[in-house]
DNA sequence: CTGTTAGCGCATTCAG
DNA sequence: CTGAATGCGCTAACAG
């Protein structure tokens, strides 16, 4: 109150427009900044009357804490990174929606990070990652970690949850891709198909046990069960995109002995394949059967036989796992396995002349 | 080096695991923290030899600046908020991808914010928005601002760019939705249709000039041009989702005098309508023609006649506009208008008996 | 229950 | 060209 040491402010650069601070609130409420801090954060040891007065003043001034200052003082940032190969692919967008909903509810901020190209990935996971340093948590969607990266992250203070990769160190959300692909392929086999094509993922996979890898494994197993051999010429890379799926299909069907059925490792590729079949003048399932994976919201429109899974739930679950990691007795690392179910619709049928 | 005042550290809570600081780098490089700061940020007035030595040490220790401390000192955060109604809808995911790519390239962080429900929206735009305070920029995708919100944001220090809304205050990226919808409807009219249904957006739109509003306006204008009246019973709300589009279609087609053609304001709704038509046993375009809007990647697979636009480009452009806003002589507010083009495919044809 | 006092890690005048 | 000092806004002991 007394203008004792009033002219203390020397505001140098005047970066922020105005931005009222905790000090301002304290002054107007006639309390110390410490009390304001306690009151506003709902900490104990604050007289009810004091608290409400502080809250009132804060509201009047529409005071908002500077998260950066807070972060600097506490060490927590309440923001988690969400890493996806890309955000404009159906599956990842669904997962992201699930994650965002849960985390936003918990008052966490979500930093979106596409790691499609190697650059983005490096920026996030390399030793000198400036972004990682500002995160309390990290959710990785199909961004596969190498052993080294796992070690680095585990040594770090950041909480991590993976979706699509199982590791010993971090909680995860996965589905049994092998079993699901096995079921999908068996369905084709049961129908009588003997030449079954595979439209798969990226060729340059560095890690053996990624999602497409597991699905492929299920496919091969089903073949073996039926005493069939795997033929490399029945496999094509569709890059998990509609366009890629379409091109892969054209490739497969223009071989000397084309398959009578095709298993695409994602619905988007399957729909691309559907398109290619149409362009090629092939009837589905008359000339060729097609199975997808995902149960994309448009799969039903196409009558696409596919493996259903629930990516939004995967994301929400991953978000919850991450939040749980903050509990005081740290929970044990849990690995959630989501459901999958074969949905037989109308793009599959027995092969011609069967 | 000399242990003069060495035991100065009193590390209270030991929040961060270890996290080497600028001070550590300074010590090892035998310079002051000020010099390290200058050297690492490429500022002038640093001897080349000193700079390289500092850089070397920083690299060895894999030092990374603490963004929060930096932010507190400078006032800039290098992070921009990306607000979307939801992230798991095709259009928004595409825009987000475009935004993310451009901003990540520029070293900016992207904070994802879904404002689907009112809560998320309030959290971002209300007076006491803790998130807004930590942003240098804000990109709003179809998140329409009221006059009050515009004023608040303009008074703020944050740079904003809108996509899908034109305002005087902020740069924007839009398309001429009215003209595009006019063209789409004219196409149907030219084909001979006289009863044209509309599958539109959310019923509870508070603002008149939103995206669905403009498209609807183009539709009505086309009708008037052809001396036709607008009939409320020819309009149904599809909520911009596949499912909603499907339901809206069922609703429209089960009326006493169903339309012979339908214009859906998004491809996702159009595809839902396609599905419904199939369920209802209606042939497309035999019994009913359908036009969409977007040119969703699957539109071609369905042979869907639609209005093409390029959402990823919209996002990238918005990102670039935002980055430009940081230039010293602030650029004048630019309003970019993206292209649209009617793509006639196979879901439209003259009405029966025409 | 409340105020005082140190920092959190970095950027930045202002002297040298 | 470089270093010492100060403050960004807030939280966290530690005394009262």
C-alpha cells in the first residue's frame, strides 16, 4: 500500500501485451502471492473467506496463470506429445480423436507431432530433442521404437504409452493382429480360395514385429495351415493408402496367374483395390474377393468384408493409461489388448467355378 | 574451476531427472552463460572460435534449451494452437496435416485442440483461457468466431488465422462455397431435376455465414435461378457425418414426394446417402442422383460427382500465413481463396423419364 | 492460516 | 567480444 518501493518495475522489453500476473491479484486481494497461488490451486491451508476473495479478484481480472512460469517452477508441463506417422489417415485420426478427448478432459495439452518422414521422427526421438524436453508424457501411435530409443526414453522422466507396439518397458494398447489376419485369411480359404494375394505395408520396415508384420504373419500361417506356400509374387505394397492399394491391386491382377482373392492390410487399401477392380472390369466378389482391415466408417457402404477394430477406443485407452502413470504408487505396466472381429459382408464369395 | 563458491546448489525438489543446463555448458566451455546463449542462438558478437567451442560442448552434453525457461524470459513460445471441431473427420484431418507439415518445418510446435463440444471451445476462447496464454499463434479451422471473440483475440498478442471464416481482422483461407454450391446445384438442374434435396449441416448454427450456410445459399440461389422455390421438407440435417448423411437420406426419400436428386454438403454425408439409397433399394443415379462436396479420397471410388477442393493445401496455406504474421513490418491481412471445381462422375444423371 | 524468500533456466541490458 | 547482474511469473520450503 505504502508507496515505499513502488517504482520497482522496470519492464524492459514489454513482450506481453499486458498480462496481469499473480502479483497483481495478490495486491488487489490484499494477500501475498503465495496465498494466491495456494488459493487458486485449491490447496489446503487457506481460510475459506480468503480463498473466495482471491478467486473473486482473479475472476474480475480474468487472471490466467502463465503456464510457462509455472512449468519452470514445478517441473511439470501438463502437456503430452502425440506422435503419429501422419494425421490424415483414417486410423490415426481416429486414435488421435480418442487420445485428445481423454487428455483434454484431464486438462492436459496435446502436442501433435507427425513423424512420417525421418526428419520429424528424429526431431522427436533423437538425443537432442527440444520437444521431448517439454513433455510430461508421450503417446506413440505405430511409431515403432528401437531398443536404443526405448532405453533412452525409459531413462528419461517422460511417461510413455505405445499403441501398436508391445514393449516390456511401457504400457501399451494393441490388438492381436496375427490372430485377426489369420481369421481373415482362413475365411478366404474356407470359401475355397487357393491363390490369395496380399496388399501390405511399407517395404522398408526396419523392425520385424510391426503391425503390418504381424498381420502378414497371420496370413502366412493361415496359408501354411491349408498346406499352401507363400508366394512372393502374390504380395504387393500398397503403402496403407487408397491410391497405393489401387496400384497394388492392378499389379497383382495383371500377373499371369492372378489371385482369386486379396487380403488388404487396411480398409483404405482395400477400397483402393475395389476401385482398381472396377477399373479393370473385374466383378467383386464374382471375379475376385477382397478383405480389408479396420472397419473404416465407409467399409459398410462398400459392403467390404473386413476385420473390425475400434481405433478411437485405442486412443482413449492409451490416454487413460498415460494419466494413470502419474499416480503416486506407479501402477504396474499394463498391456491392453483391444478386440477384433471378422465382419463378413459382400466382397467375399467362393471363387469362380467352386 | 576453483571451488570458490561451489556448494551453492541447494536443489530442493529435484524435479527433472538430470537435465543439463546452460550453466553446465558455460562451465565446461569456460565462458559465461550469456556467451553460451548468444553462441547457440547464432547471434553476432561471438568470436568464431568461442562459438564453435561452445557448440561442441553443447553437442557433447546433448544440451537442449528448456523451452519453458526460454519462453518465460522472452515472451515467445513458438507454439501455435490448432483448433478444429474434431480431428477424425476427413476434411479436418487433411487440413491439420497441411498445417502441421508447414509449422513443424518452421520449428513450431502444434497444440491440437478439439472444440467439438462447447466445453473445449470455451476452454480455448473464453476470457480466462490458460491455453491461449501459452500460444504465439492460433489457427482456427471452421471454428467460427463471434464479434466479441474477434475483438478479444485481436486485442491479444496472439496471431490468428482462420480457415473457413472470413473476418476483417485476421488473415484467412476460404473457398467460394456459395459459388461452388451454385455450380453443383446447377449441374443437377441442367440435368433436368426439379426436386432437389439438400443434406446439410448442424441445425444449431449460431452464425449465419458459416460454411454450410454459404453452401446452402448457393443451393437456394440456383433454385431461384430456375424459378423453383425452396422447400423446407427437401432439406435434412446430416451432421457432416457418414451416419448422419445416411439417416438424412432415408428421411428425404421416405417422404410422399421424394427428391429425384440430392446435394450433400460434404462427401462423407454423400457417401452415407449412397449407402442409404442402396439399403432402400434405390439405384444411383437411376432412381436418384447424388452430388457431394470435398472430393474425398474415396469419392472417386464411388464415382461420386462432387466439388473438388484441396484441404491439405488450405492447411498449409494457413500455416504459411501464420508464419508470415511474425515478420517485422507486419504484412497486410491477406485473404486467400482456394480453388473449387465441379467433378462430374457417375452418381448424377437425368431424372427418370427425362 | 499467511507472508518471506529463494530459486526454476534462460535472455538481456550494461559495463568492461 | 565477453561477463556480471537482473528479472520473466510462479511454486515451494520455512518461518511466523
